[in-house]
C-alpha cells in the first residue's frame, strides 16, 4: 500500500511558492508517493450548505481560509521533483469549462511527465456554485458529461461530444496527453452516487475516512463496483482513501495504516497538520509512523 500526504498551500504567507517546492522535495525524499491538493475557488464566512464530513454540517476551517489553485501548485511542485505524483483532492470539475480544463490538465500531464492524476467531485456548497454562475442542482449529470467530454477531447483527433451541458464538434485539441488515454480520472466523494460514478466512469475512487465504521463503508463501495462488473482489487481501479488527522500521533497513524492495508486500500493519503515551521521533522515523524523509514 502506498502512503501519501494531503497538503495545504496559500493559507499563510509562509506557505508560498518556495515552501511548496521544499515541501514537495521533502515528501519525495521520505518516500511518499503522492501529494494530494484540495480545491475551492472561494470560501464564505457562513454556509447554509451542509458540509458532509462533520457531525453538525459546519466546515472545520476558519472563515478567512485561502488556498492556491491546485493545478498551479502541481506545476510548481513537479518542477522541483522527479518521482513524486500529484492528485487533486478534489477538483470541483463542474465549476469550470470542460474543454478549458481538458487543455490545462493535458498540459500538466506533459509538464509533470505523466505524474498527475485528476481527482474530481461535484462539490457540496451551493454558495460556491452560485458565486461562479453555475447551476448547483444538476451538478451530478453535469459531472458525468464533463468526465466523458474530457476523455473524448484527449483521445479523438476530431473530437465530437453532444450532451446537455457540454457539446462540441470536430474540435482539435493538441498535443494529446503523453499518458495513454489521458491522465487517470479519480472520482471523489463518499455518497452512493459518487461510488456509482466511480464504478461507471472512474479510473479509481478517492474517499474520506470520516465514518465510524470504515469497513462497512468500503464494503458498500465493493458491492457497487461488483454490480458494475468491477472489483476493488482490479489492477485498473485505483482505490484511494484520505485520512483526517488532528495531530501527529504515531500509534493512531500505525493503526490506520494497518487497518487500511487489511481492507485492500491501494493508497492511503494522510491529511496531517504539518506546520510551516520545522515541517521536515513533522513529515519525518509521519513517515516513521507510517512505516516508510
């Protein structure tokens, strides 16, 4: 099982471009596989939307949180590394134009030499959709079409796609990605709808360990995959699981790693609170606890 880290950049002056590069180099040196990068275009002081990963539905971040765009962070980090991989965790694809995103992602595929994976989701905040001028209600159907449209644009010489939310005919998008078929598209989200989308359209699934009974939760994913003729153990299905950590507790990390491995997880992504000061020593402690060193 691969061990990776979820990183957060742009939320303070210290976590700038130089920090991104140093952080990425340290991850690579310690043997982490992937740097996972979150995305939100804007935040709000208050939400009516329910955040799905807390008991009370309230987001667990401050009202003035800020983060850099994950695609730009990927490019900066990739330029400072040679083997570290990157995944968006997750890009809210339906808030962006489909073809523009296809071009940006294929460019990253070239510039990272195939080290980028596109994690996508439909989001949970109608406030964010409203600010971007996109309908929140139809985001599921829109996401399905966008995923299909990206792959068409990446693979067809004269690309044509006709859908309800995106359509184009004889569109030429070159150069084609260096990754055959385009970068992997990993479906994020823990709802049954997201799991079904991963089974139908995904190269993998990126879930979040916020459930008290993770074995039962992942069992539901396995059942949905089986119903679509796929399996968690398939070589062509990348099974990722993110783990929120409130502190760097060696025993907790060891336990999570052991349980995740027993459940067949391909890649465990640790979302640990890594301060900017002495970040390398903190990352080293996580690597030690996860068995990387």
